[in-house]
């Protein structure tokens, strides 16, 4: 299976899982839900169920669309706009297309990881609102916070490392 196709499949599955979570849990939430919690997991901010659902799901999905859309547009721009390590190599016309192809694939993986994180995050909010009074599992949220703090920089570092390496075979600049 092509790497590009796999990234699309994972991205669509991640988006589908998030939508399914919202469709499954939102109808069972109370009319007024806890949407913000203090460090001890006690609710200290509230939203109407409909307003929260109409804002949260489109925000998560819109962020993924924005990430993928913005990066997917890059190949239409002049090569000098690419700002990666070894720009003199990656801005050459043949290499620029390879760089854009890699960035498009990377953006789908990055967006999928953000959607997967959002699914776990929203699941914790749904679970918190099933308790009376609403209470957020602080340990689970700390884990999600650690994943968010570490995950994005790791994915960005992988991107920078990829562009730091110039392929040794000039006939195969994609490295495949």
C-alpha cells in the first residue's frame, strides 16, 4: 500500500472516530454540560449541550482540514516559499515537488494525530459529564496533556530531520 494512501485512510478513520464519538455521546449529555474543569477535576465552566457540540466538533475537524489544506496548497507556490533545512537542495524544481509530496503526507499524519488526541480528549469530557456532579479524571487528562506537549514537537522534529538529510542517490531524491 502506498504511504500516501495509508495516511489518507488513517486520517479519515480518525475523523470518523471523532464524529462517531460525538454522535454516540452528545444525545445522552445533560442540557447544561460542564465544559471546563479546575486542576482537581471539578467543573467550573458550563455550556449548553447544543452550543458545545456545534462548536467543538467543527473546531477539531476544521483544524485538521486547515492543516492538510494549507500544506496541500504549497506545491502551487514558488519554491522559494519552502522553509526547511537545506533549502538550496529542496527548492530545486524536481526536489521541490518531492518536498511538497512529503509535506502533504506528513500533514495528513499530523492532522490524524490531532484528531485522535481530540477523540480521547472529548471522550474524557463526555465521561466527566456522566458523573454527578461532573468530575474530570485528572490523571487521564494529565496523560493527554503530556501527549499533546510531547507529540507535536516529536512530529515536527521528524519533519525537520527528514529535510536535514540530503539523499545520497541523486537519481532517487525521495529516498524510496
